[in-house]
C-alpha cells in the first residue's frame, strides 16, 4: 500500500511538472510574438534585424544577469583595454592575433567583449581556437575571433562540397565554424568587422590550427587523422549579411555566400527554460540529458530540446522559428573544395597571406575610405562600453552599469 501511494505521488509530481513546463514553453513563445498559423505551424510577422534582436533579448537578458558578479568584479580592470575614438589612427592600425586560453585575463577580456554583442554568442563546442585581435599601434582591443567544431548536418555546405554521409564523416575534421567574428567600437564604425572576418583566412590561423589539432582524431569517426584547416563556415545572425557579402581583397574572395539555413534552431528557447527542459529529461531517464561530451557537437542542445518538447507532447516543428540565416564559407586553401570532396591532394596555400598583409589590403579597401567619409568614430568613448553591457530588460542592469562606472571613476 505504502509503495503504491509513493508511486502515485511520483506520477502526479511528474505530471504536474510536465504541465508547468508546457505552460512555460507556450508563454515563452507568446512573449516573443510567435503564434500558430491556420495549419498549426509556428509563425511570426516580419524578419527584420530589430525583430531578430527581440528574439534574442530574453537570452541576452539571462546571460547579462548571470554575468553580473563577473562584470562588477572585472569590468573596471578590463575597461582600459578598449579604445576611445581619439586613440585610433586609421592609417596606422596593425592587427595582432593573440590566442586566448581559459583562466587568463585575456579570457576574461574575451568574455567581457563578447557580452557587448546584441545577439548572445555561443561558447563553442569541441575543438576551439579563440583570439583577441589587438591594434598593435595603440595596444587596444580591435575585435574577437572564435572558431569551433561545425554542425554535422548543414545542407548548403554539404551540397556545395558534394558530400555524402560517409564523405562528411571522414573529412569534416578539416572544417571549422566561426561562431564569434567581429570588431569592437570604435573599430566597427570603420568597417573593422570586415577586416576581422578576413583575418580568418590568414597564415597565423592556419598554422595555429595545425599545431593544435593537426594530429588529433576525427570528431565523428574517432579515427586518427592529419587535420588541416581547409575551410571555415559562418552564418549571419541577422538574416542576410552586410559584412560577409562581397568580401573580397586583392582579387580573392574571403567569404562566399552558399545559401540560407532552413530556419530551424533553439535560440527562441531561453537558457533558463532549456535548463528546465534538460532537468525534465534527466528526471525521466532520457539519454540526451547529459550527452554533451567532446565530439557530440553543437547539435546536442538542439537534439536535447527537441527530445524534451516531444516528451511533453509538442509537435516536432516547434523548433522551426523561421529565421533563415545566410551561410558563408571561407576557403583557406585554393583547392579546398577539391580536397574536401575527394580527400586527395596537398593544400594550395600560395594565396594565403599573413594577418598584416590582410590588414594592409583591408585598410586601403575599407578602413581609410570610411574614416574620411565618417570621422564621427572619434567621438566614441570607451566608457560607453558599459552602456552596451546594460539592457533595459535586465533587472537592475542600469544599476549594475552605474556601479561599474562609479568604481572606475573613483580610481
């Protein structure tokens, strides 16, 4: 009898938890403006950049709130590494790549700078190379670069390369995905984002990858392979990209558009809600709850969310948010496509430049003309970084920014 009562209470507890989670999922989607169309699919009106930012606002709110102690503790000391406009000399910009490692002050700087992005950025999966990009002329932070393991299934990439499943499993080790790529103010006002994007295709990045991952195993097959960084993919969080399109220097295309994603993903599921969904899977003994080790890649969160929603009785298309991202590929080797397609050949690196050579071309192509046309970059003050770290939706965020700024001014 006692055992029966205990079992009944457990069933009621799980049922109550499921009902609560279903309500939270529906509330989350309604708050972002999603609705069900006549045929039952998930719809939303419009896809402009402001709308995309609003989609990501709850997740950004959560991440800023979760980082409040870090910001109070570290922002004051790290703020001087950001440039004010008066400290930037466009004709003297000299980008320098510095590899970032966990547990270092550069790692803290990378984290702080990434928190200024209007769209929350991933932490990356599996293999990772992270860089802070310095302007060696004034020792100020110019931008951020981070590449990590790519998703296993990306139809526009696989169609372009002409990969079958076995080909992809064998040679995906030679591809990475840029999940953070951009310039910080005031360099972004000078089209510095284009320069930073082009730095992906540099000798420094290629060589660093070879040193770090050249003798590791494949992320899917587990077999020992001589990995070479032949290509890097990236996608625009804002639909069609104004940064990566027509990105060409010295007659070489640095990123080429290859299509759009299908509009599936999990960004409309907030971090906190995802943790609850994951906890629910754990409570029912589902394998995906803790299946996120190295090699399982960025698809894990998508699979986990889908499994939880299915277990809660939702339709399988609830993760189809409809926001299609433009996908780009950067070939570091001139014959990258051929090697990726058939697995044969030596990388042709004859057109691969150093970071400084890339920067020199970018200065003449974008930076200097922009500086002449738009000199207002000089008005930027590094203290405005603190404004980028506040969000009107974040509880006490304005108070947080004031506390950081007050500490900085007091010293």
